[in-house]
């Protein structure tokens, strides 16, 4: 299905063709009128001044810091929860072992 399909060899054009004489060459094309230009929109063009570029960079940095703080706090929450579950498991295990040893 994905293999290329080649035409049979008898339908391929001959490899040795003779060039056309200079008198048989087509005439050069006449110049075509340029296409009409699209109308200009009335929307204002956004231009970044040095102050707005600095504000944009500061805003991007603030977003990165906030997202990083949220991700780190979520990681810490998972780690603290895991540690507390492990401590609870050790306490329950020691209580059950103390019951068996009596």
C-alpha cells in the first residue's frame, strides 16, 4: 500500500531527446498587470517599546516564579504526606508487635 508505483518501462519517455531549434522556442510571456493590493486593516499595530518589553519580561519571570513555587509546594506536600503515612505505619506495626509479644 505504501510502496511507490512506477510506470511500466514502455510508457516512459525516451531518454535521448533532441533540443528544439531556436526558431521553435515559445515567445516570451507578456508582462501581467500586478494583482490588486489587499486593503489595509484599521487595527493598530502593536509596537514594543523598551519599557513595555521590560514589563513583559518581568511579568514572564513572575509567572515562572509563581508556577515554580506552586510546583515545589505540591512536591513538599506529597513528601510530607508520604513521611507521615510511613510514621503511622511504623507506630501501628510496633503496637501490633507489642500485642503479640505479651
